[in-house]
């Protein structure tokens, strides 16, 4: 689930994935935290590698990106906007990747608006289809890229102006159509608000098939791709995680939606947007998302793959904490390890033992010294690449330290000696006061006469 060389976390927009069959690369176009394309990464053999090209592609502040492979032309197509935060100066840009080089194109016409449903290649029309939303319009706009030029497609009906949609070409039906799932906010019109609709694009026309497609996935930042091995459109909806439940995987086949039962959903992916692409070279659908860690609350980039082969038994965690009963100030030894499971394992140790606080720590073995008392918990959670969670916990009892040690015998002897000294001192004083005067002493009193002269 967490391969090496992860792309940087993307907290401003969803990641953008595209597969290039010429190079067998699955590419991720990463936006910087402040917006704008910052780097490009390739996923191969479970490892992300930075393949950002030299030149000005990543210096254009490109945002609202969308990418697809243009099979008719044999190159990867990338579309986006600059100046997105200033609607009066927004400029569309079209780039292609061919023969290992990125180059900007300058077609006479370029799509207006902002990318909402992305771009998908349509082999029926031998063109890349892009759907945008233009502020102030009640409906969306459809554009076709063919032979290096953009042209607006005028359709009888169009999906309404959208925020949050995804598209994929469905090659499983006789009609061979583009499926659009509108899973977000309708910006204008009498039915503004959150909802979900399913549309298909056939022969340069949009058809609303929501009513016939059956119970649809819930709305919220979904991503979709076509799984050519299973001949179905697959959708992942991470929005469920906003309510504390896992994302859900759905399939669209024969014009209807159905929930796909998987061993576990992408439970680690929080509500931060995601991108889905099928990699025919490696034979699985790849899901990439940026979201908040269910463990630490930190923003992370997470990679998942949907593999329908046998994934075997869940992982087995092992946690040893010794001693379980100790006194404050003593050391505790913690060892955590895991075996089995499917694919890479995400390992996490959390502990509330005073002096051994750990918010998010990988498995291993270490000692720490306690500096508080009471009952504490050590927890170890393991998540495998199939999204299965297994956890184990240990309770530790920490007693407060004893009072300072005292030699009671010495204390008693000291008290006895002091008492004896006091008694002797008192006796001496009393005896001194009672001693009689000498025999030749003459008593005198104030005012009495002395002896005769």
C-alpha cells in the first residue's frame, strides 16, 4: 500500500493519472501545495520514480489538469489552465508527450471553462473528449481533440454544469460509449446541490441514463477507469471516509451499476480526492489519492491497486511488551512485528505509556523509561495492500514510586538519645534551683538595715 518513492502529498487538488502504452508508464501529474503542476512521477514494479522533464512544462503554473493517451496520434495528451485563480486571465494550454519529449501545442481553438469531468479518449470517433464547466452556463461544454486541434462539439443535450465528475470509455458494450458519472455539486439551475447522475456519450450525443442504471454510487470525489481484463468500468468513491467508513468500489456493466465486493476497500485513503487508471502492462487498476492519515491526521499520499487474484490470509501481528507490571521509573521493552498479508504492509505502533509516547511509529524493538503511573495501552495495527486491518493491544500497569526509604531503628535510637539528654538537662536545672545557701551567708532584704558599725 505504501510503495517506495512516494510522490509528494497533494492537498490542493486531486492527483491525475494517465497510462502511456508506448512506454508502458503509469504517470502521475502532481500539483504543488500552492497549486500548479510541479512534478511528474512514474509507477513501475511497485515503486514511484520522479521523471519530471527539464524545460518549461512544470514552470507554467498549470492547474485543473487532465490527461489521456491519444491512440490515433500515438502520444500522451495533457490539458490544463494557467491563471486559474484569476478568471479574467485564464489561459488554456495543450501539451503532448511523444518520443520522450514534452512539447506545447498551439491549436487555433482551445477549450473554455474549467476542467470538471476530465478528458477521455474515444476510439469510436478517434478523438479525445473533454468536458468543461463555464461559470454562468447551466450546462457543460464538450470538446474534441483530433489531429492536433480542438473543436467544440454541439450536442442536443449536455450534462449540467458540474463540480466533481469523472469519465471513462466503456469498451464492453456494442455501443462503445463514454460513461460520465456526475458525483458532485451542480453549480447552476433549479436543482442546485449535491446529487449523482450517470450519462453516456454516443455518436456525438449525451444521454442521461441515470434512471436506467440502477442504484448509483454515492456522490463525492469519485474516480473511474475501464478495466480491460474484466471488461467493466470501475469506480472508487472515497467520500465515504468523510463519515468514518471506507471508500466503496463499484462496477458499471451492461448499463447498470453494482457494488463490487472486495476483501476490503481502500480504507486508508481519506477524503482528499483520488485518480484511477488501469495498467494493462501490469494487469491491475491503480488508485492514487492524497488524504488525511487515519492514524496521525497528517496529509499523506497513498497508492492502492485493485488485484482480483487470490490475496490469501490477512497479516498476523505480534506484539510483546515486558514487563506488563512495573513501577514508575522502570524501563519497558516493546517489540512489534508482522508476517503474511497481501503485498506491502503498513505498520503502526501507538502507546500511551508515560515516557513512551508514540503517535505513529513503524514496527521494531525499543526500550523506554516510564515517567508516570496508572494504566496504559500499547497498540499495534497492520494494514496490507488489500486494505485489511489487523490489530493487537497490550495493557501495562504502572505503580507509583514508594516513599523515600527510612531506617526506623536508627530513628528510634536517635529519638531515645534526645529524650534522655532532655531528661538529664531538666534534672540538672531543678537540682540547681533547690540547692541551700552557704552557712555563713547573711540574708538581706530590700529596705533592711545592715550590721552595726
